[in-house]
C-alpha cells in the first residue's frame, strides 16, 4: 500500500514528517511517498540508516498554514498538498496524509478528488478519548463553518460508517450536540437536524447530548456543525493540556506528592497517552473520493506515524465505499 504524505506540512516538518514516515514504513508494512522539496527531504532521510519503503516525490511549492485555502491550492499547483492529492487521484497512492493547512487540504480534496457520490459536504471526524477506554468521534470538527440540517444528518451516516469500519464499534450510537438533552433545546439548526436524525432508518440515534457528555462517552458519534465542532475540539485539547500541566506542577511542589507519583508512574503515563492527540494520529476527511487524513499542526514523528496508520486502516476497511453507501442511505 502506498500513502502520499505532505512532507512539508506541519509545524515540525520536514523533520517530523520524515521521521514518522520512516517509522511507519518499518512498522506498518506500507510504502510512504514523501511529497515536497527534494533538498530538505534528502537531507533528513540521510540521517537514517536505511529507509526502505520511503521515496521522494518532488513538489517545489509549500502552502503556509495561514494562506487562504482555495487561493493557495489554485495558485500553487506544484505545492506538496496538491501534488500529493493528485497522486491519490491518479491511482499512484491509496491515501493522502497531511499535518498542514487544513483548509487547503479540504479545498484540494474537493477540487482534485471530488465528493463521494451522494455527499453534499465532506466533514472532518476527530477521535476524542472518553471515559472507560471508549472513543467518541466528533463530526464535523472544522471542515465547514456553516451547515444546514441535511448536512448534519449526512455527517451522522458518514461518522457511523467510520466508527463501525475503522474504530471497530459495533452499531455505534449517534448523538446531536446541543445545549440540553431535551428535544426542544437548541437553535433552529439543531431542531431540524433532530427531526431528520430521528427519522433515519437503522440509525441508533440517542438524541441530544451536551458538551460534557463527549468525554463521558455517552454517544459513539457526536454530530454538530463545523464551527461549533472546532470550538469544542480546541476547548477539549486545551483543558487536557492544562490538567496535565497543573498535575505535574502540583506533584513537583511537594515531596510526598513526588513519592506518591513515583508509585503511580505507570498510571500517569497511561493517562497522558490516552489524552495525547499524537496517539490518534489524524482525523479523516469523510465524504471525498479517496482516503484523506488530516494531522494536528503540531504533529511530531509519532503523530505522523499514527496518521499514516489511520490512513492504512481506512484503506483496508474500504471506508470510501462504506461512506458512499451510508450517504446513499444504504447499510454497508
């Protein structure tokens, strides 16, 4: 399996992308196509004693994180994002991975790959750790600033497909993010979406869920518009980072706490692993004619490796076909 990696995307590229690609090729039995400027990539690859399964595909341009997405894709046809996406379009790679400009990846996916049949709006699905070792898939996590109720209903179907196929959750439950559990709560968008979700045949819709319910694992898939979803995601990330930082500070401040922490070191490490975005690698852009995984802008080598793993799993589980079937209202 070949996966095209935007090797110039992310805050720590190309060091992190090359290191992650080398690790993925060694550990996941995949071939990684590093797409980007050959000079920097060759320099990074030279640091490794053998990089079997990793090759370079030249791309002369780079899309910056703050560039306008659509204009950047159209104005930089030889960018690492555009070249990597065309590899998928042309069948030279089975999936695309990037930790770069999310909007540009979305624009490139729509312009170059196109939407899957029946899909009106692609959406970003992000895995959030939940209580008891569960995982919650939040859709949309930021691909669309504005949505209509039929989009949210389609997000539910696409999210269910990913939760079943890739996350391995049998018959996943779906909740609608609102300001209260009661069906009457929420704005007009939520009210209309509630009615559509309730009427979808075969969907295990559990009704409205609140923001606090996401880390509780009340629903396997939580649906919302992209603006709200991105705010929720960033709030959860910031809270997790703050809690870990405050915990470290409290432990270091007192000797008894340091002694106790030493005894519970394994538990603390497991907690940090569960809350670390790098563990989950990347978020699928659901609803495109190809597998697209978007990593965190701060992705380190481990996060890049795990994003490549997520891409491999999505290809193995035929997620594009499953999403197409779900979007058409048919059970995969």
